[in-house]
């Protein structure tokens, strides 16, 4: 395993800070916007996500959104599943449900109903 370069380290730190600020909840993000926000080139960011996280930008972004929605599904019973989908950055309920099932193996409704015990 090779030692991470200083570029990788800088991008990793910037990505972590971006995640902590929950900026992934912004709807309709693209890799150029995210790269701009964290102060790097979109090619470097894409390479970082592919090499260090083992996924594409879109899978990474939607996985972050799904993980955040899992917390909200269990902690905000008064919010509808549709409201939660919008809060975490999905603009269409269908896409949210499809991604949720792809990431977790279940639907948002089942996840909430079973208290996250999937």
C-alpha cells in the first residue's frame, strides 16, 4: 500500500470538513461544484473518491445522503419520508427510495418501521 500524497491528504481533510458541514444535503450537486467548494480540481476529487473510497462520485454522494436520512428516519417521526428525502438533497421521492433500497437493502418505510434493525 502506497503512502498517501499530500494532495490526497488535503483533499481528504477538505472532504471530511465538507461532510461534517452536511453540504452533501444540497440538491442537484455535481462534482465540479463540490470540487470548487473544497478548493480542488474535479479530476483530483474524482480520483480521490474512486481510489480511496472505491466508488463513483454519484454513489458516494447518494450514500452520504442515505446515511443522513437513516438518522432522520429514526429521530424525526413527525417528518414524512418525502420531507426527509428533500432535506437530505433528493429532489424526487422515487430516486430517494431507489437509492435507499440500493444502499440498505430495504425501503425507507421498512427501515423506519423496524427501528433501523435491518
